[in-house]
C-alpha cells in the first residue's frame, strides 16, 4: 500500500509502479483488490481511452463503483463472484485430478450468492 512496496512487486513481475494513476497513458488490465467500500475508480480518461479488461475481486456489491464505471465505458468486466467460481473450479480440479461439474457448481454458488445478501 506504499509506493516502495509497489515497486518491489513490480520489479518481481516485470511491471512498473506508479505513484498516481493519472500519470498512466495506457493500461490493458485492471485487477481491483480493495474493499468495495473504498469506492475505488480509475481516472475516467484512462477508462474511456484504453478500455481495459477490469476484474474487481470484491464480492459485494456485485457491481462496485469500479465495475459500474468500466461497464459504462464499454470495458469487459468480471465481478468478484465470477473469480470465486473460477478459483474454486481450478482448485477442485487440481486437488482431485478430475474435471468438476461446472454447471452444477456455478448454479449452486450463484443461487447461494443471490439468497445470502444484498
């Protein structure tokens, strides 16, 4: 959560750390990992110009401010509960060596998600 920590992560993965998102002129993918209550959004010019793929890992609400912003700009978006399903499917396959029943798992996760909260 500091520029120094961001630089260490960027160095490890061959990326670039920036102090301010407004200094970016291009971005392809954005992965939001802050709580939805933070209300995080990208600079509008970055979203409208670059149309990045956006994943917000927050589960609730399904449509965070970041997802709503990106959707309105025509970006491809993925919500947190989608990530949860994909992680679960991949983990189950890795642990059991069998292909999990995607449709059954998706239906149950999404049914529970809809019933369990706002």
